[in-house]
C-alpha cells in the first residue's frame, strides 16, 4: 500500500512538473517571440541522436530555404556532445545553421527550443514514414544542383592517409557496404530492417573483380566477416571514428546499404546509394543522385506465398515500420538474395560509369512499379530507380 501510494504521488509530481514546464516554455516564448521575429531566427528541433535524422533533417531545412519553400529563418540547433549521433557530421552544418553544444546553454535555452512560437519543426521531414510530402518535394525540386556538403581538405587528406595504411593506394576506388544489425539499436522493434551480412559477400567479390575495394561499415557489435581480398572490415578496426565514418561515406564510389540512416551520409554528400533489403517497401527509393533500390519481399504466412507489389502498396503493409504490425497482419519481410544484391551493385557501377542500358520494357516495368505508390508512401515521387534486374526477375509480382 505504501509503495502504491508513493507511486501515485510520484505520478502527480511528474504531471505538475510537466504542466509547469510547459507553462514556463509558453511564457518565455511569448516574451521572446518579438525578438525572434525581428531577428528572423528559429530553433530547429531535429533528432540529433540518430545519424539518419542528423543528415536528412538539416539537409531538407536548408534546401527548403534555398528553394524559397519556407520563410527565410536562420536555424539554431541545441546539441550537447553526449547526445549527438556523430558530432563531426554536426560540424559540417555550421556554415548553414548555428550549433550550440554547451550543456549549460542547452538547459537555459531549452524552453525556447520546445516553444511553438520560437521553434521550427523539422521532424516532419523524416520522422513519419507515412508523410513524405515535404521531404520528397524538396529533394525533387533541388535535384540537379550540387550537394550542400563536401569534404574538408583536412578530412580528405587524413582519410586517404588512413586508407594507405590499410593498404589501399591513393586514387583507388572503393565501395562502402553497410548491413543493419540489431546490436546498434537493440530492442527498437524494427528487426525487419536488419539483414544478414553473409548475403552481401557475392556483391563484395563482384566489386573487387571490377577493380574496386570494399569497406564494410558499421560498429563493433556487428558480426565479424571472413578475410577476403581487397575487403576491409572497418567496423572492427581501431581507426573507426566519427570523422572517418564521414570520410568513407563521402568518398566512396557508392554506398551499398540497407534500411538504415548511414546511407543518408552518402546522400547529403552527393554520393549514389544502392539501397537493398529496404523495409518497409514504401521507403525503397533513395533521393540521392544516380541511386537505385530494391525492397524486401513480403511473405504471407497463412497463404504461404509472396504478396504482390500491388497488394503491399494498396494496404497498410507497405508502410509497416514496427515488427508487431507484421506479426498482427500474419506477414513477414524476406531478405534479398545474394544474387539480387550483386545485381544492384553491378547496375550501380554501370550507371556511374555510363554503361547502364535500359530497354523500353525496363522503363515500362519502372513505371508499373512506381504507379503502385500513392502520396502517403515515403518514396512517392522519387526520381531514383528500382533495380533493373530485380524488376525483370520478379515481374510476376507486378501482376494483379
């Protein structure tokens, strides 16, 4: 009884603290609003704890301003070091956005960061898989212009110095490979986004045969990979760091990756992305230049068959982001085969080298797949392509 009573008291205290904090935020916001209006400044409440958001949200915010698709606000980000997914990447946004990393200032300015009068919400760009309208429109309008970010001379020089120590000669080209696993963000309830790194080995070998190197990205919680010629398991090396992550993703010929935020680093630096094992299906198309993607399949457990692409896109399944939704619907996400992943890698190289060929039938298959999407789907309107060989091979899933 005593514990129950204390629990209720704690809940009441927490409630009044929340109400009080919101009141203070509103009061301070009302007082400061005229000054923010005159200075044309807004706090941007981006998600600094995840690398994908740290890429996509400021990228869209800045591009939206360049394109005159929003008021010309100057953005301010509150970002204490301990909470930032990649502090080095954050420094690349400084020419465009004021970055405040001081914990003390973060506490003092937090009420303004949460106040609607002094805050500009940029979570809408990437937080909801079912509302891509702003994100897609911005990226499509910006298409053809140079990326906002480029490597600093310091990062370029020290990055290549590190690669030479690993045996990669200066001027050689390499592909970054990233396969999402559960260790980095365990218990999130999105295991359908994970994949098996063993299914990427065939693509790695094909890249090496084409004259390139492969750098396996990730973190130390990931499964070790066997020794392969011209393949470096960077995820388990001592040189792994925030700045080296940025250098590699921004310097590779393309990134071959799954449904994770790391591929967004390459995108904002203008590096193409080969997106494989993407789940949910509605996020299959990247907005990086020259990119292609293929989704995971959706298997009906009850009917023991793959659902057609139309069945997936015409139902909520196309945007399922959490594991329990798949479970309740009686479906599961099935990974791409090693051959399918290899096909994407080879098509990416052909596209980058100007050797890719697309027949009239290939274009027809592209249109059929994209026509199944609607504005509620995250990839709707993307200029990127679905994998050519994937559509040829699984054309039967385009049938009604």
